[in-house]
């Protein structure tokens, strides 16, 4: 007997709109709509796409010591995170691996923590076990989460509340939309300008319908969400990141705040700090995450092994697809650091053929975040 799937507050609307539903992280989620994955992908790049990401975990942390307590679990500066801003972070373990990646927003009177769907139960348990008694954790099970992404996202949302025009990339604020208080951040997983909107579950469908009424907006499913984030060079937890992979191996040094590094104002103090800080210092790692561009039309999928010109195995692909915007295969992989230099040629084994690929700088498609 198959396990019963959870549904989001927008599930009935997905069915009504013709969404093709599939199991994902324990939820019944839309993988695509009538447009199909490729057209949804391109529509988000050209106009505005609406994503249901309510399967993700939303948590509020209250208490004057909330920032200090959360900072002890991540290699990120949370104490000095200004009100109205958010940061990308990751929970590390004692071996320096990544247990999950997440977003942390300072909404002034609480911290908003958004974690991945597949990891949310373990993340919530991890926080509960490690946060002090004077920090209150509230799981927001009564809220939906939507992402409005694309170059026309701002002009659409501004017609509902013009104040969003004043937001910059990585801002996070409480904003009235459709008559209710929402938590809105100007960020996203597509590489485009856009917003993520936490809305009371009872009001989610009404807001979604209001957004979909704009000609610029189309529903986007999980299929295009994956190809968009891959072109943007963004990791998917459980594929490009896991508990055995350190932030240094994952090329996520930009996600480790200067204040938490060895020469920072608050060095270390997070799980696995000794291992991670030593890797930063010595640059001694056994593998490194890279971007790869194919030369043929054949996509190179997750799990494909990589070889050098002498047919030695040097790595493995962790995410791969044909990039609709790029017009060629794109992939992320972990390889021996000796083959991580931009311009290096490697060979992916696909159906017993060795396909040449070139190491390139990510993102594959330039980001369009709004920084003012």
C-alpha cells in the first residue's frame, strides 16, 4: 500500500488548473501544467511564474537570544542580520557536512526560518534540541508559501501592494497582500527577480487566483523549478548537497560569513567548525562542485560518471538537464579538484558513450536579482 501523501493548501487549485501531480518529499505536488516544462521554464525567464512551495517548512523563532542561539548552529552571521533582511544558511554537523540549507529572515520581532521539505522534521527536531529554553520555536503549519518569479514579477505584485517596489534583493518584510499580513522576501530559486510569499493557509487560494489573473503570470511546476534553479547554479539538497559534503567542497564559501571565519569577529562556534575552517585555510579537499556545459544535445543526468582524457574516473554528476534558456546541456558535478579549473574538458558516460563537457563558471544563465 502506498504511503498517503500530504497536500498543500493550494492542492485543489492545482487539480482545477490541470496540474500533473506526482509524489515529492511526501507531498502530492504539480510537476507541470498544460504548457509543459520547457514552456513554463521560458515563461518564467520572460514574464512571471507562480510556484507553490508550501511543502517547505516555515518556523518562527522568538526571544531576545534567538539570533545568538541559531548562530551556534550555522556558519552564518545571524546576530548582526539587520531587521528586514534575510540570509542563506546551512545547518552543519560535527563532520563538517551539511544537514540542510535554509533561509533566515529577521522580521524584527521574530526570525523566520524556511527549511527544505524533505528535511523539515529533522531540522525542527535539531533546533528544538539545541535552542535554549528562552527561545520559543513555532512551526507555522497554518501558512502556505508561494514564489512569484520572473522579470515581470515586481510589476505584478506592485499592483496588489506598491510597497514591494521599495524592496531589494534579500529584503524580508511584513506586507499586506489581498487584505492579510504576509511575510514577503525578495529572493527566490530561479535566478530571476522575484518574491517568496508566506500567507495564511486560508487566504492562499484567493491570493493565488489574484496573481494568476494577471496575463503575465502562469503556474510553474516542479519540473521547470528544477531546470530554472540548475541554470541559476543553485544547489538542490539531497542531490548537490548532503550530510557528507562540506560547504568548501560544495563551493559555498560565499555562504560562510566573514564574522564566522578564523579571522572574523566571532570565529567558529558552529558544528564542524574545525574541519570547515581548516579546509578554508589549507584548500585541501578531495572533491569540488563545478558547473559543466555539454557540446551535444544529449542531456547528462544525475549519476553519470565523469572521466578524464585518459579514461580515469574523476567525478560524478549530481544534477543535470538540457537548459531551455541556455540551449544546451547543463550539469553540476563533484570532481577531483585537479579537474575543476574553468575550461577543463571532462567526459560524461551516457549510454556507454563518452560525451565531452567543459568546466564553466556558474551560474549558467546570469542572475537578474534586483539590487537597486
